[in-house]
C-alpha cells in the first residue's frame, strides 16, 4: 500500500494504517477464498439439479442416483463453514456430474447409430435414382444492354 500526496494524516497514523492493512491481508484472502468456494459449490448444485430435472428421462438411473447423492452431500457441507470440506464435495460433484454428460453423449450416439443403420438401406436405393445433369441455356441475350 502506498500513500502519496498531501495527506493531513500524521506519518505515524499512516504507518499504523499500513500495518493494519498488512496484518489483515491474509485474513481477507481467506475470507475471499471461502466465499468463492461457497459460491462455486452453490452454483454447481443449482446447475446439476437443473440438468437432472431437464433431462431426467435421458439419464440412466444409476448415474442419476450417484449424482443426487453427491449433490446432497455438497448441500450438507454448504451448511457448515469448513472451506476444505466444501471444496472437496464440490470437486466430487463436478467429477460425478461428468458421468451425466458421458451418459447423454453415449445415448445420443446409440440413437444416431440406430437411425443411421435403419437409413442405410434407403440411402443406397436413393443413390441409384440420382442422375447427373447440366442445364444449358442456349438462348443468348440479344442487344448490347449490360447491367
């Protein structure tokens, strides 16, 4: 911290303020870190619950149960003040919730593969009916008008 300019404070008062700022800097850092960790946890709970609600029919039951258990654990940790426990529970929910995305992706790939297999026979028949052609306009414009 640098104090410059014409201050009406005496030098010893400025020095005392600087020492207090340095003294409480670490405590301020811990408070900010705790608040950020708590916010991340709360945000992850909200996003995960919303994702589960929006896609409940697409998520396998065993993955859904595992994610819901991790989210409940995180909610319980958020009631307390232990930043390390909140961070650990948040990381667990993040790791487990990735399984949701993997399950959704695998389900989409399987559905796409099934649709592709059913459509292959029709696609082959449609390719047989294709005729390459070129359209030739034999009429030339008359006159010298140009655009």
